[in-house]
């Protein structure tokens, strides 16, 4: 893969984004329900430019819209959607943003359009292929001012990470190139489409993270991380909870904190 991490933003780049965690990813799965699909959804904002990076799954829709509105952002205000890859838990909600350009790796969409992977939402991939707002991106491309795509193939064949010039330093949004802190720490990646490419990608991300002097890194299924003494450390508390109705009345809510 050409130029992995070679093109990188430097301080002084004109676009400085503020990051808002719209939905915090969670590193877990349920033995009885399979993949939770609780993925990270992030907003990068600069003036009237608003970019949503990954979009979560169907269940995340009410929370996603509520959090955007709390920031004063209507779905029609979103100028771009950046998809790290085409798995269902990251991509399906691109349809919520009627004016946004939708960015995805060229190789990723080509693969998704012909793959029979059970992790792909076939109809949403098909609809994206026909979308007039679709924008296919390549390794090293500055997709919007101050936001660069990095090829991080392996988890899926055309997976992309995005590097943004943040107001408080570089921001790396790495999707499922490493899904969570422990994958990043150990470089043990669960079920990549191409294990060798996935290993090269996570190594390249480590080089990039160090090269840009740390900064925030948002994995696909975990809280944002910072580099502290060479190790990934939580930059925000993990805040997730399951509420369940296991008693005899609706008022009896059992809360299971997942922190
Ligand atoms: Zn994935």
C-alpha cells in the first residue's frame, strides 16, 4: 500500500477542527446477541463545516440525532460524512444526512459492492454506489481542508483512517484498524479480512501517532485515547450502561454500568 502515513498534517494547517464525541464506542460483544455494533461516532466542526466520522448502527439513530441537536446541528447542516469502512455498524446512517458529501475509500466501496461478507449492509452499499453525493477517496488525499485519508487496509480491504488538524492538536480517527485500546496496545486484531495487511496498518498507525506527537486517537469501538509514556491511555471516561426490565413493573429498571 503506497505512502501509508507518509502524508501527514503539520501544525499551522489552516483548518482547525473541534471534536465532539457524538457516540462513544464500546469494546464489547454479547455471546447471545453477537456484535453489539456500538461504534464511535465523532463530529469534526469548523465554522459551518460539520463532518460526521462514521455513523453508528440503526439503534444509535435517536442518540445520534439528539446529540447533534444539542450542539445546534440539524441533519441538513452536516456537510460531510466520512466512512472508515462499509461494515453495517459504521455506515448505515449516512442516509440521515441529505446534503452531506459521503466519503469512503474507493477500494472499500468496490470491495463492498461485490462482497458477500455478512457484516455488510447490502442495500445501503448499493444505494451509496448510486448516490450523487458520493466521493471516493485514496490514500494520502486531503478530503476536506485539514482532513487527510490514510489507507489502513486489512480489517476490510479498503479501510481508511482519517487525520484531522484539531484545535488542540492532531486527531486520528482510525475506525476498526484497531477497534479498541487493547487491540491497539497488543496489535492482536480480531478477525480481519486480511491479517497481514491489518498488521501492517496498525504498525503504520502507531508510527503516525508517534510522528504527530500523540494527540487524540479515536478507535472504532472505544473511548478516545491519548499517548501517555508511549502507551494508549483513556482521554475520556468510558460511559456506557445497559438498562433492563427484569422485574414485575416498568418502574423497576436494572442498570448495568459498563465502565
Ligand atoms: Zn468493522
